[in-house]
């Protein structure tokens, strides 16, 4: 059984901007990790 907790907040421009940039940062890091693995066979750690 999975429990899900939802949090609802009022939207704001600042929260939207931070969320957008966070998503983009995660995507860039994931892309770079995957590219290094495919090119060199080495795994980069997030830390």
C-alpha cells in the first residue's frame, strides 16, 4: 500500500521561477551523467 501526501500552496511568481530552474538543473545534471556513461562507460555521482 502506498500513501500519498499532497501539499497545496498558493502560486507565486517566485515559487514558479524556483521550480522551473530546479527542474532545468536536474535535467542538465541527468543529461551530463548519461552522456558521460554512454561515451566513457563511467558513472558520475551526484555529489
